[in-house]
């Protein structure tokens, strides 16, 4: 078993991701987007499942993000595609705050 699979990675001071902010990061070679929606943190893939475009400039709503390229929406908690043109989900990752640092399990 790979022990790194069970390790959270400390990525960002929590103060640098205020409510309704987004932050693109590369963690272990994966393009991740951190989102803070009204204090609720989410870590999702920064790559749209429709045409592989980045999601980081997308609009955040109550529990979803809209791809800025063609408008597909994704559930931030599950990664499920909520409308066309995307039909496949995006990856989501566990995220937590420890000692005022945001940590992601990738
Ligand atoms: S690339 Fe995201 S909806 Fe098309």
C-alpha cells in the first residue's frame, strides 16, 4: 500500500481562501481547484470533463461551479455533472483545515 494515499497535503493558509474565493493548485501533479463557498471548502479537479478546459474562472453558486467555456455545472461535493454539455463527473478530493492550514487528500 502506498502510504502517501492516506496522507493529507498541507497546501494553503486558510486565510488565503476567503468566502467565495477560488485557488488553482498543482498537488502531486494533479490540477486541483480549491473553492470556498460561504465558508464551506471544496477541492475538485480543475479540468472540465466536457472538453478538458480549466474551471478556475468559473462562476460559483450554492454548491456548484459553472465551467466558463460552455457552461456545464458540477456539484462541488460529488463532482457530478448537473447539466449539459458535460455528462461525466469530475474528481473531488477530501479537504480539511488543521491549525489554520487547508489540507487536501489527493
Ligand atoms: S469545456 Fe467545460 S463545458 Fe465544455
